[in-house]
C-alpha cells in the first residue's frame, strides 16, 4: 500500500463532525521532501457557508473538458531487464504492485511501449534485423522473440495487476535495411520501403496481441524531426508521414482487422504544424485519432494550437523524462507538467523509462542523465528500490482519476501560488489535485455546489481531494 511516514500532518484541514448528510472528502498528500507520500489524512466534509479565504478553488462539474486515457510511462527494454533480471520475484512483485495495482498501489494505467530498441535499451535491435546488404521485404525473418525475455513478461504482469491499462506502441527506428543509411541510428525511411514498413508495424501490433498485450494507439515514429546519431532514430518529415499513414499503414491496419488508432507526430510542443499537416490530409485523417506531443521544446500552448484547429481530435502527452538537468525536484516538475498538460487538453501524461539504475543506465546512447519513476540500486545486495518524486506526482492522479474520467473546471492561480486541476469519474466521484508553489503554508477554500471546505497546504506539497457526489 502506498503510504508515508506517519509524522506531522503536512496538510492541515478544518475537521468537521461527520453526519449522514455531510459530503465526506478524503485527502491524500505528498510533502516536498517526500517524508510523507500519498499519506491519507482524516476526512473532512463540505458545509454550507460563505467564509471563503482569498484563495478559493471553485470546482465546476458543469464545465467539461477532454476524457482521459491515463497516466504512466514506458517499460523500456532496459527497465524490463532491471525489474525482471535484477530483483527477486518477491521484490519485483512488490514494485509492480506499487506501480500498477489500482487498490494497493498507484494504478498507473498508460504505457507507451517501444517497438524494438530505444536509447534506454541494453543494445540496438529491431524485430527484423538482417545482415548488412541483405533485406527482407516479405518479412520472412520477422520476430519479436527478443522481447520474450524481459519486456513481454513485465508487460503481462502490469496488465494482470491493472487490466485497465491503455497501451500505445511506437518505433524509434525501422529496421536498418529499410532506411537511407544502413543503420537504425539516424537516416530516413526509404520511400520504396513504405509498404514493407507498414507491414512491419502491423506485424508488431499482432505480435503484442499474441502475447496478450492489446495495442490501442500507434505512432509511426518517435521524435520524427530529430535525426539521432548514437541511438535508434529516424528523420521523417510530415510530407512522408502523411503518405505513409494515408496510402499504406492506415489501409494495412484496416485490412488486418486491427482497431489500433494512429497518433500523429509524437514530438515536441514547438512544431504543432506537423500534426496539423497530417490531420489536414484527407487520406491520412480518417486513420488518425489525434496528436502525440513531447515536452522538450516549446511550451504547452502548442497543444492549444492543435486543439483549436481540430477540437474533435485528441491530444496525448506521450513523453517527458525527468533528469539531472531539471532545476525543480521530480515531484514539483511532474506536478507542474500534469496540471499544465491536462488543463491544455491532454488525454494522457506518460513520462519516459519506468526504471533506471543509479548510473542512469541501461542506455545505448541518447539520454545519459534521465531519471526513471523508480531507481534501482544495483550496488546493494539485494538491489534496493527508490521511488522518485515523479512517481508520486503521477500516483496523485492515476490512483484517483480513472480511464474515461472527464476533466472538469477548477480555479487555478500561477507558479507563485496554488495550481489545480479536477476530474470527474464515470461513477460521479470527483478528484481535485492541488499543488502549493509557495514557500510557506497556504490557507485556501475548496468551493463546490455552494458548499466549502477550508484547507491548509504545506509549502511545496501536492494533495488530492476526492469525494463522491451525493445522491
């Protein structure tokens, strides 16, 4: 069970006598120093009144935003190896339960899964590797067996713990023999390989399904505007991506009877024109559910640009890694991200690797300073596990905001005060997430349906308040 040290209560509330007619509110908090994590506080109740504080967060369930898919990260090949091969079965079950179990853990429910290797892999591979100078246009040598060792078993375990997980798949590179350079690192997809690449992606989704892993979403290329040098990656401009989707991949998915939906782009906020070009294409658009965005360039307003053009298409924040370059703590950085992204139409928030070791490994290149949701210390025997602030920030939403919940209205202030975001689940329950950016404790009021609760939140703390709508 997620819990923190039972020390001083960091969120001080006005506790009121409970009665059958009272609207009971449960509260959970994580302090800035992580001395208290997901700590359940005594319940409070909304009461009638008008004694609002200068800081009042009004929750408005009549203001409706996007429906949610979930919150999570990626079980990279390196992450899976750390969990599968470096922890005892009992220790692995404990970690997996804390990550994915919706009752006894955080209930993470969105996984963005690589097709083949990434920068956070132990070495470079695809599902159809050939010797230099050879090709396999009929995919006779296709095999996902490499992921049988670690990735698929860990994915199945996650889905067993939480069957509500949404899985997205994405390649970092096509097999080298399909590219303009004979390497998975850099280069572009050859135009004459589009049909083979589409078949490769279809076969990959079928391989996941055969392992009991249904893939709901697919993007055709991770970070297509960045040509990598020391890890798998492919330069794929929007003109090529829309032809690939409209002329080859979309029809191939339909022909195979797959319900997997395509997400356009899968790169940074600073180029919204890329997914807009794909969504504007009449041949590609019918196969595309919306746009996938990353956080490493531009700002969250890029999501608004896309939403304004295509309000009926979804937006997913599919990658944003924590790392040593960040000036903020993991808790603060990810709390800001989850509030910003969801208030600007994101249906998901997925960080990067689920697990890395204390040296930020495994990696083949690329990010050598990334931080996983958990850090596994292999220098100790048995290996120890550290849960980072990024994990607890995600837990504050994934545990209480269920798939298909709808974002609803809530007052938010700015980075010098309180920030918030609120959701309503299909059962009517409401989850309000509040972050205190101030260097001191803050008193505020939660207002809902002309009732109110008075709260004091410690500096730098993140809290979730949840209540059921009375009959």
